[in-house]
């Protein structure tokens, strides 16, 4: 009995690394000599560096029990802001600095607007961010004239997405820095503890003196900031601005966060888990491409992954609540922990 408990504890502790190893093993068998190569893993890291940065900020609204579906649109708008500024200022270094500042400011303002509306008017975050997604994409189309705007210089801009620092892609360095800062904020600051507190019990947090409105607004502003930063890096990587450059990235972000163990109900989750989810999503996307699976089916696979992850989270919460199962749950999950008669 003791060995069984030790096995369960060990499996639970190393669950995420084991899942990654299993996925890597399966994809290696399906793509021998291709998947398990240094060049392929560099491609995976480059892909993760974009939506991984988004994950570092989008996890904050989700920890509050909210959601931000406008991260892809915000990234596209911010990328357009920086490229247009650089072009207007004749590809100067000053244009790069101002463009980055304008792009980040646009993302933060979008996040503040989301947080203010959600916290002050009690609008469901799903609805407001879904509506603003279309609005922000519309703004990006107006900025670019719905055209592809190339930006092949200066080197200070193209280095963000294509340069290397000590042999490491600079976009990956940005991801590591942002992830470390986000981890520190969530685990080592009062603000991080307040995020978990508001996500766990909003009413109790307000009664204890924590302003849920302030925490919500700041959390959505952080999400907007990281989305804008990812959009700027993506524009540099592509060396162009497109109105819908980051369309669909919100699916990868949400999948990574949920698969990483963050509850959509709020109050539970970790950045390291979300980073595991980002790596897993990157491997799945890469594996599907190597297998020649059409991109139209990628969303189907990720949708199934989200449903399974959410269902597992809901079942885990129900199991830990101590509530008595009934009906179909009793038939499916009847265990020795209690005698439940089928109805």
C-alpha cells in the first residue's frame, strides 16, 4: 500500500515532464530522423517565443476567473503601430524606439479598457474581449489600409525577431526574461498574492481590503502589454505588418494555459505550468506540420485538447469538493472511496 502511494506521489510530482517525454517519444517514432533534431527544436522554440510571451501576461486575467480573447488582435495592432512609425520616421533608430513605445502603449491601453469595463460594469470578460477583438482588428486594418507593409530595416528592429544573442535567438531571450519577471511577480510580490486571492474569492478579498477592481484592471493591462510585445517581435520576425498577423494565436495561448493546469474558474495555476503547456502546444503544432496534417485540422486538435483539459479540471474540482456523486457520474466514476448505488 505504501509503495502504491509513493508511486502515485512520484507520478503526480513528475507528471508534466513525463507527458513531454511521452509526446516527444511518439512524435520521434512518427517522424524518425526529423523531429528529434537540433534544427527542429530551434523551430519549436522560435514559434513558442511569440505566444509564450503572450502566455506570461494572459495568465493573469485567467487566474482571476476571466479571459482575454483579444491578445491576437492586440499583437497585430501593436505590430502595425511600430512598423508604421518606423516607416514614417524614415527607418531611423529613433523611429524604432518611438514605434516600440507606441506599440506597447496601445497594448496597455487596450488592456486597461478591458479591465475597467469588466471590473466596473460586471460585463462577462468573454463577451467584452470577444467584441474588442473585432474592434482592435478593425483598427489594425485602418492603420495598415488592409495592406502588407514591409519593413526590412533598420537592423535595430529586425534584430528583435531575427537576431541572436550568444547564439540564442533574441526572441527566445525575450521570452525567458518576460517569463522570469512574470514568475517573480506572481510568486514573490504582494500583487501576485492578491491576484490569487481575488481569483479564489472576490468578495472575501474586497472585505479584507484588496481592491478587486484595481487588481483586475492591472491584470488586463499586463495581458495587453505582453500581447503588444509579442506582436512587435512577430512584426520584426516577419519584417512586415499585416492587419491579422497574429490571428489564431489566442487559441494557442488559451490551450497552453489550460493544459498547464490553470483553472478557468480562477485562483489556481502557475506560470511554470503555463510554460509547460506552451512547450507542449509547440511540439504538437510542430508534429502536425511534420506529419503533413493540413492546418485546418490543427484547430480541431487544439479544441479537443482544451475540452479534455477543462473537463479534467472540472472533475478534479468536483472530486476534491467532497460532494456525493449521482447519476451518470456515479456510474462512470464509482470507486471504493464510497458506496454509491446506481440510479
